[in-house]
């Protein structure tokens, strides 16, 4: 139940700081075969990824459905992976399933050494920059001066539209409390806000960012989520799921895709998802509502959902299983400008 809407406007206008109750996963793949090992599993091109850079990709099943998403950061001696969704054990087990006897690669979890923070909003880079080392070779992956890492997500993310600054930080446990207090003080004094888990969820929906397990799971292709342009390389060699991904790109048409949804109702009492969506005209099955939030910043109730081709034009009227009304909408719902 969500009884009080979460106002994220200070986070959009200035900055928002979120302290994760459980640290985001951080896995290191090292060894001389680390690139070829991951190149055969990821739909993203790791072989051409420069040291110090950050990319986004998926691990797929043989039918090209999404198993895990991950941010990919390349260091001189290893590759850092950060999957979403709190499924690190399953993620590591999936990697090790392909780690054959002769493969010169090692997999290690770094998660336990750190605690995670996320900085969002237009002023997030200014608040994070004092934490960075001075290495000019670093780009999307930054090493922190006191130890730890920062992943600077590309602003252009969901559906190749601007999502605004989003920075994941891994802070060594021994310095976490001091770093958290310093960041809280700076963010609040600059007009920003501290985000609760509910506020962080609302913020990511306002930005139109799909995440596991809601929008990214084994029920969907990367293209259905609108992320093939940023997460899939069509110029690399073979990887698990490549053939159906390529076939869908050059021969097929999507039967459904991720869209934004705005509710005509003034507020919601229940955000539990997924929920079925139906045509408001004839009651035919139209798709699935995957996430929902009440957003003062966006002017009302917003959500994400997978909608069938016949119903995905903006303005199309839909209803869910509870009788709540929606209109298909473009997103992000809140502009980062």
C-alpha cells in the first residue's frame, strides 16, 4: 500500500541521495581469458570497450530472453559487473556454469567489502566529483580516492531518451558512515533530498528506467524493453542468444513494447504489480502493467508496462484488472532539463 505520494522534485531539480539497505552487487572477472569469456555470454561488445569506460548489457538465455542486466566497467586487470535485482548468487552461478576447466578466468564477489549509495539529479556529478581519484583515463568508471568505485550511467539511457545523471557508488565499509554523512550534508544544503526506497522507485519510474524483476526478466527481449540500441552490439561475434536477437532486429516486428502509462485516476491505493491491461474500448487483452507510482513531480499516477502493438500509440485508453483507467504515454515523465 502507498498512502502518501512521494515528492521527488528536489531530486530532479538538484540531487537525490539513496543509501541501499543491501549493497548493489559488484562482481570481478579477472584472468587472461576474461574478455573472450564474457564476449561469448554478453550481448554487449566487451572486446572493444576501453579501460575506464562503462557500458550496459544483458546476459540472455538461448531464446534471447533476459536473464540478467548488468553495468560493465573495465579496469586494467579485471572487468567489473554490477547486475540489478539483488540476485548475486544466481548471477555468479550463471557465470560459473560457462567457466570451463581450461578457461583462464576467475570470478569473485566484491560486494561484501562495500556499501552502496546512489546519487541522482542534475547536480549529482558535482556532489560525486570530490570523491573521485584524479586519473584522467577514467570515464564512466571512476575509482574513488578513498577506495571504492563509481559508475556514472550515461544520461541517454531508456529508449535513447535523456534520463538524467545517475551515479552508483561503492564505498568501503570502514569509511561509509562518514562518506554518507558528508554527502547528506552537501546534498541537503544544496536543496536536494534524501530518497527513501519508495522515493527511489518513484524517481526511476519518472525517468522511465526499466529494471529487474519488473520490466527486465525472462519474459522479454531487450528490444521489447527499448534497450537494444544501448545494450546490444550487432557487430560482434557469437554469444548466447545472438541468433534470435539478430533475427528480430532484421526480420521481425515487435508484438509488444515497453510504454509509459498515465492513470486518469487522481491517486492510487495499491501499487502491487504486475497487473493485466485491457482495451477500454472492447475489453480485449492489451498487455501488462509492470510498475506503478503516485508522482507529484509528474502530475499524477504513472507507470510502465508492456503493451501490444494494437494498443501502444500514445493516448490509447486502457484499464487494468481493478478497473483503474490509463492512457499510453511517452516517457520519461519528468524531464531532466
